[in-house]
């Protein structure tokens, strides 16, 4: 990180490690970098790539966004899914929460099951994944399909 830090500092930001769990490193972007619209690109293309080149044992680098989003629970996932169900129903599709794993851990996972004609549409799955990720803002959140 020390080799990458000067670039962040030149833009009014910085980075610090907030946690390491196995091969997963959690980083907190600070200052201007914490609120920059390009922070995801900085995290993935800059920091993650640089760390993985130097330390191949790293599995993933996730951004620590701090507290403030809704708690990840079956009820809150269902609330987000309820926003897409009317559209899926019109297209003859269904979606249900199959499982929720690793809540409170470094890499929680939402496992969903889709049925009907829309289940094969990648664009529908992408939209659902984006809604869940935007709602929960949890670094390392995985959305998998049963």
C-alpha cells in the first residue's frame, strides 16, 4: 500500500487496512477517496491489483464502507426482492430467497432462486444483483443463484 498511497494522497485521500481474514483484505478509503465516484475503480484496478501482484495469497480485496446501510437479514432481502417481483410476475417469472450465509462475516452470500421465463435472462439477474448491492452496500457481498 505504501507504494500506492502517494497517488491517493495527491488527490486528497488515503487508505488503511481495517481487517484481514484469511486471504480477504478489507481496506478503508479515507478523505476524498472515500466519497469519490471512482472509488470502486481505485479499489479494484489500483489497490487490489497492486496487492495481488505483491502478495499472491490474497483472495479478494473488499472496500470497508463503514456502518450505515440496512442490516442484512431475510426480511430486508425480501423487501428488496419485493421491488422486482411485480415486473417478474408480468413476465411470468418468480424469485425467492433460497439461503442467506455468512451474515456478519467477511463475505456474506445471498442465494436466490428464479423461476419462469425470465430466469434465463442475464439482464434481469444483473438488475436484481445491482439492487441488492446498492441497498446493502456491504463489501464482499456475493449474490449466487440456486
